[in-house]
C-alpha cells in the first residue's frame, strides 16, 4: 500500500485549482451553517520567544475526509527573511483511518485564506468591481490579489504597507504575474489606497486598537475582506463601518471570540449579534449586499483547511 501523497506549493497554484477550492469552501460553509458539520476551535500555545504553535483539526463527513494542521506563527520571521508561517497538514480517509496526503501548511493557509476571501467577494462585491486596494505586502496580500482577480474583472491595484521596499517588490510581483494587465500604484497612505476602491483587502500584522481604515474613507457599496491583525483586540478597520454594512463572518461564535472589529462593534452597541451573517447562509445568493457596503471579517477555521485540502487532493494524480 502506497504512502501519503505530498502536495507542495507548486501543486496548489493556478486559477483553476483556486476556483475548485472556492467551490469546496462554499459547500463546506453551507454545511457549517446548516449544522451538517462543525469546526472545533484551534489549540494555540504561545511561547516565550514571541511566537505561537497552533493545531487545528476537523472532519467533513459529507466527503469522508478529515485533516490535522500543525503550524507555527513567528512574528519576527519577516525581518529574518523567513516566512511568517510554517506548517504541515495531514489528510485522513475517515473510512480507513489512513493518512492519504501531506500538504505544505503555509501554502495551504495562503490558498484557503485567499479562497475564502474570493468566496466572500463573489457573494458580496459588485459584479463589475475593477479597483482593488490592498493593505499589506506579504504572503496573504499576494494570495488575496490572486483570489480577487479570479472572481472579479480587476483593472487596477493600489497597495500600501509600512515598508516601502517590500511594497515596491509586491507591486512588481503584481505587474509580472498579471502580465501587465493590472495597473499597480504604490500609495503613501492608507487613505490614498482605499479611497474609491471597489474592493479593499486588509492583510496587515497590526496589533493596534486604533483602526488603520477610517469608516469615512470607504466608498458606499465597497466590499472589504478583513483578515489581518495579530490578536482578538486588534483593529484593521473602523468598527463604525459595520453599522450600516452587510457584516459577513465564517461562523458567529468564532467571530465573537476572535474578530477585533466584530468584538468592538458588539461591545460598543454599534451592531446586534443578529446582524452577523455567515458565509454559508449567503451561498447561492450572489449580490447579497444589494448595493450596500459589505465587510467580510475572517479569522480562519479548521474546516476551511479540510475542505481546501480535499479539493486540492481531488485534483492531484496519485
């Protein structure tokens, strides 16, 4: 009997694979919202060197598959020229208990994070959204550019991050990977980047409780994918933005525990718990925002890794 297949970064690239993951996530989120599956909380163990060891596991009964992901999060790594995240994902066959595949955990995290944002964008953003603003210039920022490009007809990308050299490198990457199809602008301020953008993606490692994006800077009807921040109190966008917006989360309980903007808006009485809509509830309802500003606040769930891994394994020859 052969051992597990290894699926590396090169086996996870390309728009076709990405869209396959998006479709799998749509199905998984629909199951999650309907109570047909669950996503247990992650185990997070901080250590004295400033990083974290994380373990996440879930099963997707409908497809007979489970996964265990072990990752490390080391905030000082970018300054060392190393990835922020390292890890591995083991995929299991529920019927036999066999480990059928091992996947590069850092790349899978980037792919499924981008794919979740792509799903939220597909469900909420205007169909003709062509202008993207990105805050951050790391791995997740690249994943979100690939993801949003796969579901919307982008023409321009504006980017801001704290380190000019990394931002310029990111801009060159966008130009090169798009074959020059995307016009890229490096911005000097957050406000310059987000003003009038149809889609805004925040992927920063901020730990601040002061938002990076003020509510008044966001154009009415824009869609935001908010995935950054280093802890449950960190804010990338102004909680006041949630007041009149369609607020979308992966799972209500996880958002109330881990999403800084949602926590702040609830604590301040800006929104009611009933205002939170789960992605799974919106599947099949493209245009759910109906012209309103929409904010997807993601925190990452174990079931996302399982669904994404299952989709990638299905498309990989044994």
